[in-house]
């Protein structure tokens, strides 16, 4: 992977603390994303991943800490994100379901002249193979196409920082591969990408770095390989790994389970994936993710 | 047959005004998810402003423009000053505040201008054209139809074909998502109120000269019928407001002509009940519109 240029990070999250009432959702989270870099936030549901997104977007106010975007303080209002070069997709997609696909992509382009906005929107739709669906009502499309519309809408205004909330969730293998190509292309064009994702194979495929959250704290950060081998990550998933191991006896000497320090089998990426899904009962504030369903 | 042609054409003009007022209710509903029960009183206040300017200048058109502008200003002021401060996601406070506003506005208008009916003169003749011996639309009916059609066409273009309209729709459907996409949602809600009350003011302005005259309650019956129209058409559907408005206008005109004026409100009520029984969201609404 190419070395990022020595400029200010596109996104700096520094000592971010968020509390909901007496519950600490984030307890001093710090990381950064540079231009052209793809960073994945992983961790069980409830670990604070979406809260990080919401704090970056100004939807929740941090108790402490800073978020800087392109070297400047993040906009105080969510409305200012677009101008700051930030785009986000939502878990619930948030499509305007009764608008056409083209209209959905036009919404963030209101500052452009009408012809320029239409041309840009059509370019984005073409890039994601959606041009034929431009005049269809967004609510009538199958789920994978709806996810692509949400991605096209996020990419419409040429963001410098792209926040993707579970972009691979609910997609089949072919769609996930196409998504990975899109993420690589966007990052290759210099956009900083921060994604929250449970699909660990996808994460390992596209991420330059991974930040692992658990109970609102960063427990590990590094390259996919470093994170996979990190004892703290292993410990975070150990309880569930033991459950998995009981359900399926470990294959001695298998490539996916090299012996670990202390003799316990190390979780493979598949194990982490199972573990993160199994943690799904832990709740986390989701921001506006589900809102667009009635649009 | 002559009688039918006359009643039909009169019903069209009446329906256009109803559709216009119903459309104003739909615009507020879409922008703020509230039924503005104060729309009639606010429209009446704007018509008083028009009335005062026409009286001072002698120009109907100066009054018309004043009525539209004061409707827009009043709509924006009520949204910014009152509605925005209410708890979100609860319909009741908005309804209660709107009803309170009706009392304040109507009492204020009565104190300022007196409770009596003040005649407003139409800018065109109300004597119907005679075509082949049959009385049809009057020039004023024609003006009403053209003005209503022009405003509805203009609003359709605004909402359907412009970037501002797209933002208005986005803000109405999914405010939080819209913020993420750079839409200035509070501004769009204010603009929605301004557009709606200006539209309601125009409907009231078009109606008042054909009725008894201007008084603080001049638009009350218009509101009741237009509310029925909006519910029949689907509160979320501008096209529904238009078609149901024309339909109810024709119904009222025909029932008044063939039966009696007293039967007309009953006919509207019967139609409303039928629609609510068969299709509770309104004839043209999407299924989730009433619960959104």
C-alpha cells in the first residue's frame, strides 16, 4: 500500500468521549484516516462504531475530545458536512423512496447548476451500473440496487471523506466484490474512506488499516494482518470463540487456526465474523439510519 | 341540460378554489407533518391586508399581491415563532397551538376591522357568458380557474422540476437524512409554510368576492370543505388535492342545484365517510402517508 502524503489527516478523531445519560458509549477514542486510505471500524454491535459516525457527523455531541476534518474542526451542524467534503451512507439507507433514483442522487447536488448536477448524477449512476434505473422510483428497487443508490448518492458530491455504515450488509458475494472495487477506486482517487462493517472478509479485503472497538474503547489498531494477530482482539472474541470451538472441534494444524501463545487456538477471520454477528444483541444508538424507510 | 352545463361550470370554478386551499393544507402537511387548523384564519388575515391595500390604492392587483405576500410572511412567522418551538414527533401540540391561533387571529381581526361582512368587489364581472342561450362561466369564474390553474401549475413545476423543490420534498420526507446531504431543513420547513399560507390566502381571496364578503370567519367553511378534500385526495398527494377538489366542487354545485344548498355539506360528508371507510389514507395517497 502506498505511503500517505505527510499532510494533515482527512479525519482526526482525538480522545472522543460520548455518553448517553449515565452510559458511556465512547471512552476516549482516537484514530485518523488519511487521504486515499481505507480504514475499517470493527467490533461487536454496541461497541460504539455508529456512535463514532454520529459524533463525526455532529448528530451526537461529544462530552470530550475533538473531531477534525481536513485539519479543521468538524462542522457543528450536520448540514455543514457536505460543504466540508463529508458524505455518509446509513445502515437503513435513508433513501427518498418515492423519489426517482436520479432525484435521490440530485439532492446533495443542489449547489450546482441544474445541467451540471444532472450530468454529475448520471455519471455517478453510470459508474455504479444504475443508469438504466435512473427514472425508477427508489422504493421499488431490490435491496442490492437500493444500496448502490445510497452509495451513488453519497459519492455524488465528490466527497473527500466517505463514511460507509455497513456497506456490505445484506449483499451477495458478487455485489460485495463490486462494492470492494468501488471502494478501492474511490480511495484510489484520493478519498479517505472510513467504514463500519461486520463482514470481516470484506474488511480484510478493502481496509488498509483496521480499528477495533469494544465497549467504546479502541482495543486494537493496525493493518489487517496485525489486527488479526492481536491478542487483545483475540481476547475480546474469546468467549464466543470458545462457544464456536465447542460447537465445532478445532482442526489441529489447520491453516486458519495457527497455534497461539498460551496454546489457545487463534480465531480466524471467519471466527471474528461469527463473533461480531453473535454480539448483535448489544444495542447502540443508530442515528437517523431507519428514517428513510417511510420516505 | 342547460341547467347541468351551468352548474357544472360553476362547480369547476368552485372546485378550483377548493383544490387550491386543499393543496395549501397538503403543502403544510408534507413540510411539517401537521394539519394546520389555523390556515383559514391566517388566510383571512392575509385577505384583510389585501382588502386594506385595495381600499387605499383602488387597485385590486396591488391588493392581490399584498395578500399573497402577507400570507407568505404570516406562514413563515407562525412556523418560526410558534410551530418550530413545539415538541417534534407529537401531532397534538401543533393542533392545539393552531386552534389557539385561530381564536387569537379571529378575535384580533374582529377588534381591528369589526366583525361585520365587508363587501369585496371582484375585478371582473360575475355575469355569466351566454353561449348558445346557456349561461356558463362568468369572467370572474374564468379568472378564478386560470389563477388557480396557474398557481397549481407553478407549484407542480417548483416541486417537480427545480432543485429547490427537490430539497423541499427531501426535507419533508426524511429530515435527518436530508441534513446529511446538505439540505437546510429548517429553512425548507419555513418556506413550505410560507408557500402554503400564500396559496391559502389566494384561495380565500378568490372566494370572498363571490360570498357574503370579508369577515374574520370568511374562510372557515372553505377550510372545512378543503380539509375534506385533502383527506379524500390523500393528505400527502397534491394531485389528489387537485382531483378531489374539482370533484367535490362539482358535487357541491350539482347537489346545491338539483337538491338544496342544505344538502351539499351532507353530500361532502357522505363522500368523506365513504372514502375513509374504503380507503382510509385517501384515494390518491401512498399507504403510509397518514402514519408517516
